[in-house]
C-alpha cells in the first residue's frame, strides 16, 4: 500500500515496469486516486466542476498524442507521490498534512519502456498542500 525504495511497479501482465531506488519522503498515496471533475464536484461543491482535474489532464494528453495508440482505457491507477493519505484504524482514508518538503525526491529506474503521465495537481479544494501547490522538477537520464 505504501511505496518506498525497493518497491517494484508491475504492469497488468505482472512485468516489472519501474523500481523505486531512492525515496527521501517515505510517504506516497496509492489509494486516493486522481482528482476528477466528478470527484471534485461530489467531494467539494457543484461550482468546483470547472476546476482543474488530473483525470481530464491525462485524457487530454492521451487524445493529443495519437502516436502512442492509447485511449481512456489505458489510463490506470495513479500514484500520488508525496501525498500523505493514511488509513485510519477504522479502515477509512484521511487526507493528512503532507510530510514532504522542498528537496525531497523519488528516484525510479525504468525496467521497460514506459510512458509516464504527470499532473502536478493544483488541488485547491483540500488542505493536503496547505492551499499552496509548489513546482516539481523532473530529471530523466540514461
Ligand atoms: Zn488532481
């Protein structure tokens, strides 16, 4: 449930896709999912429907890149890196204050060719980022 260094991310066919080889944060959510127009509306308010939604960003990215031959069906579970969503003793999810900080990082090694969609979510409706989304930096090397 909680990913960290040593975790291997598997494809739907059980093949290793990525391995987390370094993690200075130690908390990443795999249960909360990505925000969507529908969830933002249900969770926050009807007038939040027009706000950014990660799911829409990914759908747009897939639609704009026909060369990958992907569709809505190819978008699977996401990882909310640096997001703190603990499971309570009652089995509920809770959006908790983040425990990440500037300079924290996650390093992954690709075990196969992978296509990664990233949304640095400006989630302005819940306090998970103290209502202050910050930039991310992504480095890719061979
Ligand atoms: Zn989002």
